[in-house]
């Protein structure tokens, strides 16, 4: 964490031009942020969560004292590599479209005997929620460098895409915000943070293709469910239920739009 703090201070120094000479070409904020992330990339603390997740995947746990090694993430029981970039997708055994976190809830309940509803009601970063975040870090890392390919072959998957699109443009709350308010046009920024245009493919390792991610600002690993909850918070909306249909629909919408983007998850974020 000391190295992280030092790198953050250096990045701030660069961002405000303290290192530039009088005749030097000024750097854009985006370039400075990119340098900041590059300095931290080799020591991304997400690796610690990945290690924990790898161990949790194979460790017998829960009332049934079973591991998750038979969990089907969409490519067959126990197949992890490549699964992350195809989620959310429809699962026959549950009869619904699921993202990674909701699918892990299903496996933890059916295979290990945990109470999925109780885990969903647990605050982020606490109890078995921290288990899911570690698993998400490891599972997503197994698809790092692969291209996002969220399926649309079934009517249920296409329906979720349309629902996600409606949710993306839905304006409400005291500020009359929608997802589109921040992520509906190119080259937009809030404070020092670039806001990717999520209506289309923003590029490799950007937007959907960069989550889950380690948040330097609070020293925690955030899955997509946590990220979306924070978006609702910033819009002053009520929190959606964990793994609720609207959050999964938004993931489908963003994932389909990001088709072909290379996943860098778990990435590093401010």
C-alpha cells in the first residue's frame, strides 16, 4: 500500500504539470491518468484477490463441505477459462439470464449449501460477499486478454438487452440522471476520470471490459454488481437488489455493445 500511495502522489504531480519544463508540451489529463495506471499495473493489488479466489474455488466449504470445481459458468462444469467473457448468458438449470455474481450465488447454494438470499443481503465486502469478490477476481483473470462475446442467441438474452437499453436511458431521481447522462457521449470526463461512451464499444480494457477492478481510492476489489450499485447511488436512486434483473440487464446491454473488446479484468481503477 505504501508503493500505491507513492505512485498516486507521483501521478497527481504529473497531472498538474509540476514535472513539466517551461517549453515542454503539456500532457492531457487522460495521458497523465494513463501514466498513473501504468505505474501501478505491475503491482496491481487485484492479484491478492485472485490468489484468494483460486484457493476458494477448490476448497470444500459450506454446509455440504464441497468445492466449486463442478460449478458450470456456461462452458460446462468446472470450465473457467474463457467463461467470463461470455457472461451474462442464459442458463437452462435456472431458466434465466445470469451474470458471474448471480451464477456464483447459484453454485454456492446448490453445491455448497449456502443461503443465496442471505449472501445477497450481506453488505459488499463483508462475509460471503468478500468470498464472491475474490472468486470474481480469479475467474475474470482466467479470461484476461480474450474478447468479450456476450451471447444473444436466445430470446431471453435479447429481451434482457432491450431491458438494459431502456434502463440505460431511463431518467429519474432528484437530479434527473440516467446512465446516459455520464456514459452517453464521447470524450466526457468527471473530475479527472474519463467516462467511456457505453452506447457502443469504447475499446479494449475500457468500460465493461475492465471490470471487475481494484479501486485504489478505497483499497477494495469491486465486482460489476458493486460498480452498478455505486452508479445508482450517484444518481440518487434507491439501491437495486443484489443480482437483480435490472443490474443483469444493464450488464447484458454493456456487454453486447462491447463485443470484441479485449478484457483486462481485474483492472486497476482510481
